[in-house]
C-alpha cells in the first residue's frame, strides 16, 4: 500500500561511487540467475547502481506487466550504451533505438513488409518449407554416412535463408564464403554487444573491455560491408512496381519521402537516412537469425535429454499428419503437444532472459515504488519463468503444463510468461519465429530421431549468457525413422512443390 509520505524508493543494494553495486553483484552465476537469487534479500523489485546508472530489477509478473503494458509508453525508452551505439550507429535501429517518431515509423515499415509475405508464391510458409527440406537432406546424408553432426551451422543456415529471403530476396548455399563470414561476425557481435552496460561490470564474466570493443568493431565493420552491398544492389535495380523484400520496402519509403517535398515528412525528419535503413534491416537480419536458431538449438537439446517427449511428438505427427506428406502451417491446430513443447522451451530457456533494458521517460512508479526519469528497468524474464509461486517444479522440462487436463488443447497456465515481451516494445518477429519453430521441428521429427552419438554424454543445459542465452556446442546423431530413407525424403518434397 502507498504510505502517507508518498511512493518510496525500492530497496537498494549497497553502492559505492564509480563501481556502483559491483561488490554485491559478485556471483558464480550468470546475471539473470543472480538477480533472481537477490530477491531473497531485497524483495521482488529492487534497485542497484551500475556504475553511475540507477537500475531497477523487476522479478515478478505484475510489476513486469505494469512496466510493459499499463505504463508501456512511459517505459518505452532504451538506454544508450557504448556497445549498442557501435552496433547501431548511435541507436538508429529499432531494438536499441530510443522511443521516437523514427522508431515508430520503422516498426511500421517492417511490420508491413513482414505481412506482405503472408500469401502468394513467395509466402513465408513456402520459403520455410524449402529450407526445412534442404536441412533434412543434410541430416539424411550425414545419417547415411554414419556421421554425427554439429547442427548449429545447419540450423543457422536454414534460419538465415528464411530472413535473407525476407530482407534481401536471396539465400545462401552450403559453404558460401559470405555465409561463413556472417556466422563468424554474428557470433562475435553476440559475444560482445551489451557487455559494457550489463555485463562488463560483472567480474565473474572475466571480460577485458578493450579487447571486446576491438572485436565488436571488427565484426560490425564486416557486417556493415555486407549490409551496404545488399543496399547498393537494391538501389541499383529498384522499381516502384515490385516490392521483393524488406529492403525494397525501406528504399520505397525513403524515395517517396524524398519526392514528397511539399509534405512535412522529409527523409531526414522521419529517419530515412541511409544509416537508418541499414540499421533497421541489420536488426531484422540479426534478430531473425540469432533468436530462432537459438530456440531451435535449445529445443533439440531438450528433446535429446527427454526422448519420451520426442516420442510423444512423433506419435502425434504420425497420427495427425502421417507419412505421405510433410507438415504444413495448417497442421498447427492439430499438433498441440508439439506447440506445448515449443512453449515450454521458450519458458525454460528464454532467448532474452533480461529482455532489452527499458528506460523511464518521465518520473513514474512501479507498484508502490517511485521511479525517477532516466532510470533503467530490467525485466528479469528468467525470474518470471522460474517463479515457484507460479510454476510447479519450474526447473523441470514438462510440455504437459501447457496442455489442458484432457491433453487435447493448449493453455497458458500462468500469467508469469512473456517469452516475446509485451506492449510497445513487443518482439516484431513473434509470428515469424513461431512459424519457423513449428515447421522446422515438425519436419525434422517426422523424419528423424535425435540423440547424442553412442558413448557421448548429454549436452549441458546451462547455456552461455550473452545478448542471447545460447546452448553449448555438441554433436547430434540423426537416425532416420522407419521408412524415411533419403529417397523418400526427396520424392515427397518433389511431390509437394
Ligand atoms: C525484441 C524475443 C524472434 C525482431 C524482442 C524482445 C524479446 C524478443 C524478449 C525484447 C522485448 C523488450 O525489450 O521488451 C524473441 C524470441 C524470438 C524472437 C523469443 C524467437 C523465438 C525474432 C525475430 C525477429 C525479431 C525472428 C525478426 C524478424 C525483434 C525486434 C525487437 C525484438 C526488431 C525489438 C523491438 C523494439 O525494441 O521495439 N524479441 N524474438 N525477433 N525482436 Fe524478437
Ligand atoms: C545478434 C547479432 C547480429 O549480428 C546483430 C543483432 C541485431 C539485433 C539483435 C540481435 C543481434 C540479438 C538478439 C536481439 C536483436 C534485437 C532483438 C533481439 C537483441 C545482436 C532480442 C532477443 O531482444
């Protein structure tokens, strides 16, 4: 309840000048786990100093929803940090850009471009299925040769080709040097970005900021060359009559703003400079690749740990889809156990366990706590998804918790579940990501049973904390299911397309 003296400051971790609350933040655990533990001592919502910045950590769903939904506009800001400024040319992108007319405009363009792919010959479904087919072909070949495979590059290529089609109307073949380069720079960025604001003041991560910044700058410059090349190509053969992809949609918006001299909107005023265009498409490309790939890797890691879950999904696929055709999006409604498994993976290993930090744009409050303008707010999704009051046995991987009591339909058993965030800053790729997860996993599990090679130990479930929470690397043995040899896979594909 509100006290008579008005809203109080939230409980505060001890803080020293310069390093802030650094001494209280020493822990062998990654930040999201440590922030969850600190609740024992400070309560569910508390504040601390990161260097000179005041930060509030939110560990419960009611406060999280107040920040994201009820007061969404007040908390729609983003902090500027050294590393994200390098990545996004001082916040000229969507994800790390502050709340502004430009940000709103770019979200709208991206949203429109993603919707454009709903139907027609270049539909997202067709694009994803073509990649699923090619992924399964690689697994078949490895299986025929008796090889175990690190699935990471294969999954990354499949997912990359989907966003590449959407962003640039192009795809990569296996072994394409440009793709290999992208794998390398993107991992470099994931490992280093956001490490100054959140992470480089955490000593347990053993970071050397300068080496980090150097690597980040190098990787960003490789990425920027790739983006620039795509942009120049699109500018060269741009036509008002066809819109092939997101980049065309952005170029069109820029041109129409430039031609529209009478209107108040000029390219500069709505943020349609070349920098803005490149950073927006860079965001979608980067987010499109790293998030979905990471979830697929977590899903496979858990399926290997829980073969009974894998069997359940396969039985569902056998009875609802059968063996004479491949799964399609319209099967989603009849495969609840697979959907439940995807939901459980997103719960137990959220891609962005701390979302992206939000910033209060004016003086406000969270619950009974006063919050000053400029305060950073970190929503600890890890705490929400592992809250013992909301989830029975939160550490247990149990897709069944997302099924109704008859096991025939889906539910969300707790309001403490926000894998894509919520409100103004909600993920822009949620629908796309869900289509990809469903199609890739259903195609793979219809054809293969996944396990670690004989004699290998199970992959770790811990994960490596960075701007996304990634599983470790390991080799997978993909055993074709009865009747699913190489010829059948190929034949079925040719029939369907
Ligand atoms: C933001 C999750 C896939 C594009 C976010 C946020 C989360 C999230 C938690 C932060 C919300 C916040 O800060 O409040 C996920 C998950 C994905 C996924 C779990 C996969 C399963 C994608 C894909 C795309 C995408 C495929 C691209 C098409 C974005 C963008 C933002 C964002 C642009 C920034 C939004 C903004 O700040 O306005 N996502 N995402 N995401 N996501 Fe995703
Ligand atoms: C991933 C590496 C790329 O090279 C650049 C990039 C752009 C957008 C980022 C993404 C990275 C990581 C995941 C992020 C995404 C924007 C939204 C998404 C942070 C750094 C999430 C999960 O919030």
